[in-house]
């Protein structure tokens, strides 16, 4: 995992990092009925209702594995996406509200987990001193199709919504 972690940010765009997010400790646990059943983390859309900054937020999506390893989610080149208020980035499907401006988000890096596996989806805003956490979505995989739907906490001065799901890989 250290090796994978050290390569974050340097992976060539287009290289699919299909990394099982199960930690070695998890893999050593007694098998359950669904052990080893792979689930794909699917990104649907990400809507910016209100920005953290004025003008544009520079955002990125990361997936944090159970051992703390950080994986690039989007943009796949490790950069950030300039986002205006009202923008709704669409990966695989739109759950954008009326009045938003839908934009094709392009590719994201597909990751997999297993039934019972835990990971966290984070959306960050790039800043000069200390980036701003826009969304933090802890997920524990139930083993089947599972919706992921999260809003920024109220009262933060910004508002984002991430939609996605888990599905059998
Ligand atoms: Ca900005
Ligand atoms: Ca910024
Ligand atoms: Ca900021």
C-alpha cells in the first residue's frame, strides 16, 4: 500500500488503478458469505449549490481506504477542476437539480471494495494554506447495490452534493 500511496499524483492519466481497498488485516479476517465479492464505486454526479470561495472553487475527489491510503478519484490527472456556483459535474448519470449547469466530468478512477469494506469519499477545495474539506462521506459496503448520497454539513457557507453508488463489479 505504501507503494500505491507514493504513486498518487504521478500515475499516468488513463491508467486504471483497480486497487482493492481491503486492507491486509481485513483480508485475513474469517470469510463471510459474501467475502471477496467485489463492488465497484460508481461516481454519478457532484453539484455545487454554493461555493466555498468567490468566483470558482478548485475541487478534487479522493477515496480514502481503510488503512488511510489516499486514491485519486477525480480529476484523473491529480489536478483540480475549476467549479462555478451552480455547476453540476456529471460522471455516469445526472441527479442535478433544475437550474444547475450540467458539465461532463469525464473519466474518474474506478475503485473497488468488498462486502463489509469501509472507505471514505472526500471532496476537497484547493487552497494556499490548508485545503478546505467540502464533503466527507464514510461508506461501509453492505454487499449489494448501495446508494451514496451526501450533502455538505449545514452552516459551512458552502453547499455540495455527491451522488453515486456501489454495484457488483
Ligand atoms: Ca478559487
Ligand atoms: Ca481555492
Ligand atoms: Ca478555499
